[in-house]
C-alpha cells in the first residue's frame, strides 16, 4: 500500500508529490535567473548574466543579417571640436586704452583726481569717486580705477566718458556775439571798433586771447575766444573739418534745386568750393532765408558762393561752430562756454 495515498485511493496532498513538475518559478529570483548554478556564478564574477547571441549568430562568430552578410559595426560618433563663441556686441568704451594706471605723484604734489574733477565742475567729490570706480575716467590716455591718484592739473589730460575735461584754472573759452560793422581783430590801427574792445578788461588783466577765425565787418554772429593756442589753430584749420553754420538772407527766390549745385561744387577764382549742407528756410518779399553748413575757412567764402549762383547776400550771421551755438545773447555780449561745449571742441580736433 502506498503511504502517500489515502484509504479511498486519492493522493495525499499534504505530502510531497514526486511526480509534480518543477517549473522553477518559485525558485527563481526576481531577476529571472535561477538560484545557484552557472548563471548565478557568472553574474557574481562578470557582473550579470551573459548576453544572448544575436539571431542567426553562432557562438564565437560575427553577427549576420537575414541575407547572411556580416553586420558592420556602427562607427562611433566623433565629438565636435569646441569652438569659442564670438561676441558681436559693441566694444566697450575705452577698450583700446591701457588698463595700467598712471604713476602716482609723491605725497603733497599735484592734486587728487576726484578734487580735480570737482573743481572742473564735472561732479561732486563723492560722485567723482563713483565715476572712477566705474572706469569712466582717463588720465593721459589710461583708465583710472584706483582712488587717491594725484595728478598735475596743469599738464594732465583728463577725460570723462571720452570727453576732455579742462582742469587748468587759467584756460578761458568764450563765445562772442560779434555785432555788424565791427572788425574781427584784437586791435585796429584805424580806430575802428573791434572785438578787442569788448574783451579789453580781460586783456588788460593779462589774458592773451585768440579769436577762432574771422568774420568780415558786415557779418555778425559767433566768434570763439580762447587762450589755448593749439585749440584755436586746429579749429581754424580745414583739415579737421569743424563745421560752421550760417544763416544768410539773399536776394531773389531760391530754387530748392540750388542745394544740389552747391553740394556738387562751384568754381571760384581761387578754386572750387562746396557746402556740406544747404536748407531753404523761408521766402518773403523777394528774398530768401537759407542755412548753409561748410567747413572751409577761405575769405568771404559764403558770400562768394552765393553770389556765384546769382543770389547776393543781404545779411549773414554765423550761428554755430561745431557743437557750440551762438545762444540768445545780444550783439556785443560774451558768455563763458560750458564744460560740455568745451569738451566737444577738444574732441572735434583730437585734443
């Protein structure tokens, strides 16, 4: 009698059934590999179960496709070389300047830079220190970022945001509204009224002033006076092309096409001449008001140009030299140029 069978002939389920198949599901770990055996030892030694060969691939032979051709290994993708990014941003101001600060003067010599800027009217001392920290101040072409630099105000060339700051106390820059009928000289042998009479008090005080260019006696308007000879010379020299603006009242009705002719050039007795800009402003009573901009400084150049095209000048006023305007002053009055105006003049001529 079989001990594993009950009395009624049914097998005893509480006992082990030797005929029961072992599927290995309960014995296999969650990773899918059976416990123990070669797979377990291989995983322990090689870090995981060995990979199955590709379809149609025999052990130890290269993989082939369904046509029996050997599969070519994909070439490894080469890493692209690192190319530095190029910035298209506008270069910073003063990028060309030497970042090395000028040598400090000895203690007690010269003047602190922030004090120089304050005395020149640029800003207060505290605000001047902020300008220095921001790298906006140059001394002799070099950016200064260090506080306490002592400079020689008589010889140092100081710029803020690229604009020259006049730090010499004795430099004078004046705008004069020359009256009609006055001579553009500092003195006149014939006793005629001249611009020297207007600034006689300054001249008697020891100031030597240069007038920038001349205006004939019948022309009125802006004349610059300064004691900086280099500035005066460059402003008058045509190679620096500092523009001068004139308002001219002329006889006749000016055709708008006249501007093209004057810009192209008109032949005069001493050579061709042309204007930089021409604008017709008004026509009234058989006369025209025009604005002319040019950088030439030949004698009576505006009058001769307009006369050559058939429009003689009735009245002529110079209103601007570079960025300096005549202003609202009456004929015969003076005004001291502002810091920005002075800086624009030095910048225009490269000083």
